[in-house]
């Protein structure tokens, strides 16, 4: 294959990776606001999701990393229910990735 073909293949591969990441973000937001029942937004404040819940800690302030979100959502913490079984592992990953990313301190 010629040089320009190879370049084009790389561009296509990169844009697939980028749009895949955007899709995961969309899924994370959707899990946060809609799919999880009761929704994360009901109990947590998270600016990026337009959420103002005050039952649990503000996730903007807590700024948990991905692992911490996965653990909380999968196992539950205190009065926060476990979503294991209700959300798929993929949905839990997506919401964790989303929360960690939008609250990461720069
Ligand atoms: C019924 C209310 C409620 C819902 C729904 C809820 N949470 Fe929570 N969440 C809480 C409370 C309360 C705490 C604090 C628990 C404690 O520290 O005892 C908490 C804690 C957390 C923590 C911090 C855990 C830690 O390590 O300290 C994260 C992260 C979190 N929630 C994310 C989520 C996500 C993501 C969802 C949606 C899938 C969600 N929560 C749904 C009430 C809720």
C-alpha cells in the first residue's frame, strides 16, 4: 500500500478511537441521568450532568477517580445502593469514566 493510503488508514483509525470515546461519554452521561434507577443525579451534584442532588456528596467536590466510582456503584456505600446487576459492567465503566473525567482537576 502506498504512503498516502497508509496515512488515510491511520486517520480513519484515529477518528474511530475519538468517536468511540465520545460515545462512551454519552453513555456515561445517560447512565448518570437516566439509566441508573434511582438516578445518580437524584442524589449527587455534578455540574457536567446538570445534576443538583444533595443526598450524597457533591461529585464536583469529591472528584473521585474512576476506580472509586466503580467501587461505589458496584458495591454501594452507606445509604447509596449497589447497582450491581441493574447496570451492566459496561454501563458502570462508562459512568465511572465520565464522572472521573469531568471532575478531574487540571
Ligand atoms: C439514593 C441516593 C444515591 C444514589 C441514587 C446514588 N448515590 Fe452515590 N452516594 C450516595 C451517598 C449518601 C453517598 C455517601 C455514602 C457514604 O459515604 O456513606 C454516595 C457516595 C458516592 C460516591 C463516593 C464513594 C466514596 O468512595 O466515598 C460516588 C463516587 C458515588 N456515590 C457515585 C454515584 C453514582 C455514579 C451513582 C449512579 C450510578 C450514584 N452515586 C447513585 C447516595 C446516592
